[in-house]
C-alpha cells in the first residue's frame, strides 16, 4: 500500500461501506507513522453534524485545524474560505478587493453555482497543500479527505476539466491547472475506493474506478472493508452445510457471507491490477483501533 | 388524517405520490421499485422515478439508456411479475439537463432566444452552474406526471444527499439564483449613482476573476435564463401545497447501520419539524430482525452419528452464531424504536437482507409481497 509518500488521499466509496470509519483509521495510522497528517471533511452548507468529527469526539468541524492526536489535525474544507483566498490572490489590493469581499451578491453567486462552490472547496484544498510549516516544509505532509457520496466525489475530481472547458483562460484557469498539477500526479495524489466484499458494492466500486479514470484522478487502490473471517476447513464446512440443510440455526448467514466475500474478492482481483487492502470485519462498537492497526501494517509493507 | 390502518399496503391505496428518502447505500431504489411493483400488482398504473439507479436495476427497469419518456415494462414482463391489467409499471430516470432544455424550448419568447440560450456555454452546464437544478427539474417532472392521467401512483426515489428534500423548501430557497442581487451583478439596471459606481467596481472584479469572455457569457445566461427560472418557480409554488396534502407520503429508508440510522433521524427531524410534512413511516431494509428467534447451534440436538468434523465445525460456528444472534436482537430493538418514532399514524416496516445480487425485478418479488401483508416473512 503506497500511502505515506503521497501528499493527498481522497477516500471514496458509496454510502454504507464504512468510508468515514476507514478515513479516520487511515489518518490515525499515518500520524502514528510520524507523518504530520491532516484529515478533512468537505463542509456541508446544509449544516448538520459531522460524521467524521464524531469519530474524534467533535460534533462540528471548522476550517481551523484542531489537534486530535500527536501529529494529527482535523478540519473541514469550506468553500467561502477558498473563495476569499482566491479573490485575495488575484485582485490587486485597495478598493477592488474591498468591494469584492464586501459584496453579498458576489458571495451568494459563488455559493449558488455548484461549480463555483466546488471551486471554493478545491481552492481551499490548494491553500492547505501550499501551506508551509513554521520550520519549513509542508505544514501537513499527508492530507486525507473523506469524500462524500460517489456523485459528489466525481464532481470534485472532474471539476478542473469541466471549468477549464468553460473558462479556459484567466486566473481561475491558472488556479485549476495548479491544482491539477497536484491532483493528477500519481506520485503526489491517490484516490482510494472503499468497498465491501459483496456483489453489488464490488460492481459499483469498479464503476467508480472507471469514473475516476475518466476525470484523470490517479487511483491508489481498493480497500476491501469488513472482510469476514473464515474459521472452517473443507471437511468442517461440508459437515456443517449438511447439518444446516436439515436444521436452520444462527450462524447460517455468516456462512453465506463468507462464501460471498471470497467470490467478491476473487472477482475484484480478476478485474483490476490495483493494490487491494483487506480489512477484517470487527464486531465492536468502535472499529477504528482495529482498522488502524491493520492499516498501519499495510502502510509499512506491501499489500495485495 | 385518514382512518385507514397505517401500513405500506394502505399507503399504496391512498397516495398519488410516495417519496423515498434516506442515506446512500441503504437500498432506496430497491425499496422504491418494490413499492411500485406491489402497487402494480394491486392493479395500479405506477411510475417509478429514479435519480441514480444501479446499472442492474436500470437495465431491469429499461431506463439504462436514459430514455426521454417513461418506459413501460413489456406485457410479458408484467405477466411474469404477477401484474395483471389494469396494473402496469413504468420507469423513468431524471435528467435535469433534458427537462431544462424542454422548458427552454417551451418558454422562450422566440425560437432565436431559445437557440441562443441553448448554445450558451454556461447554460450547457446548467446543473453545474445553477444550484437546485436537480430539485427544480424533479418538481417540474412531478408536476407533469401528477397531471398526467396515465399514472395512478408515482414513486419518487430521491438522491442520497442531505439536501435531497430541498425541493420541498420554498422555491426562493431552492434557487439562490433567483436572488435579485445576483441578477443585478450581471445585468445592472438603473439605480443611484452610488449603486452604479458599486456595480462598475464589481464588473471590474468579475473581469479580473473570471476573464472578460466568461463574464459576458454569464451576462447572456442571466438575461435569458431568468425567465425560465420564473416559469419553474411558478410550478414549484403550485406543487408546495400538493406535497403537503394527503395524496403524498414520505418514507424514510434506512439500513441497520448506525450511520444510516443517524441520517434517517436527521431526515425525520427535517421532514417533521422544518418542513411540516407527514411521515408515512420507516422502512428498515436489510434487517436480521426476522431471524431473531432462530435457535443457537449449541441448543440443537446433534445427530447421534455426528462426525468429529461436525463437532469441531459447530464449535467454531458458536462465536459467529453468537454475533449474529446479537445483531438480530439489535435489529429487532431498532425496529421497535422506529415503530415508536413513527407514531400512531405511521409504521415501521422491516425488510430482510436480500440474497446477494438483488436488483433485478424478479428478486424484488418477495419484498413486494411482504409490503402488502406485513405478516409475510420473506425469505432472507
């Protein structure tokens, strides 16, 4: 699992696959490897609580990073911060910048157009990437982002090409190309697809990989979450199947899921050359520590 | 409120529109399709409108190629699914750009204006440029489907996002673009000297930030599109009362996952407190609650000739069975909690995990049966 030598990681996957939990575990593992790590969520203008924040004991996140563990900061990307940063960077000082930042109409417009809203998120990310630590070097060596549902994730990775089609010249185009230099470079950035060892999620994750490739986002690999442990040898399994056919008991579903998981993993391996990191199914209230341990190991060595 | 007992079956009889909401990955589209199938079996002419179906379900419904009009299932397929006349099942996939293009054709003052707007690069990406286009066009489509007497019932599957219910907000809030101030940003009208100086200043800002070409594209777009938004706005207003009437019901779909349940509660608060809507009930999908009463392996008498392999297998099965039984109990508790939350007028309806690879309509048959008769325990 090539993780620690890249700057940006987008954690993607359909709802219900445990994406946010995996994001939190990846962030903790990266920090434990000694990397100055920033874990981000994309701030939702509709409000509500933060799912990622709750895993670290924060109901709400803000744009200012908070330290949640040694080497680990937590924050969200917030479009208006990106808008302001962008306007400050392109406008000469004086009255022009003042009237831009004061104009409610302009702010409203930038937030009401989804692409410009995402441009704000994108620019805020760029600001974080270019931030310098007090002692030199990047403020955060590894930045991990919990990406929202598939459609939104692809909207963000596809944003530069979409907007460059509309606005091929000028400062927005320049900022987008600067972002692309990071995001589309497999040495610097990777998208990870979190999925489950079941038929439909595997199909959907393969579709998501195609979508990411279409937006020129490099893929780091797949994270096969909640993989059930198979404790039976072949004889035991045959005896058990014969027994269960006559007498249904609890545990039957577990057997079905073990078979499905194996089938799904085989199909995934046959369909992609990308690294696949398998995470165990954990029957506890807080699975983050166990997943962190597994990912800490995977980051240290190869995995497939 | 109607006096009919709260059940999915009664809901299908009473409603003209059923809206399914919930987090991503909980099986909203599956539940929507099952509801539609169940209603069609009761003799209703049903349309299911989806936003983002899985490939497999889209193929099963015949909408995988994004057809302009709803697609009716072939009579042979209907018969195979147990749907007899007058019942029928059609499906349609929402495409905001297509709906918007139709409105532009119908509502522009002249064909030249329509052509000019359709060719405008900003308009060509209208969904990416105008917040709320998905909501606007969903309501616009619902408006025409509800008036359309080809359908007795429309089942709407919403996108998996927190603002999925935004189409129920006042139109002014859906389309922040309708804001007069934004409009004036690009198409400045008359005003005081101070306002004109201020707008000249902003024009300079726009030219620097966006470039002159794009600023002009935006100007043309705003001039021509404001009228189209005005039309969408009128229908949006018309539909607000309808969505709050007894003909419409909202279902919250969730899986037993903690995160999904939290999202469902978030939606409940939104529908009830903020939007003042009547909640039909909860659908707990992929639940193990049905199997809560299965025996544990240790409690079952083993055959006298049990092999050593079976003995050790049963020994190893014990912790898995333990975890599964615990999960089944948790799911049953959750079902009870949802029933309580749904209140007297609502219901919480528990669906099992479907066999792997569900998504084809045939696989949804069991769910559709369970819908009508809540005592039917579908095969898990």
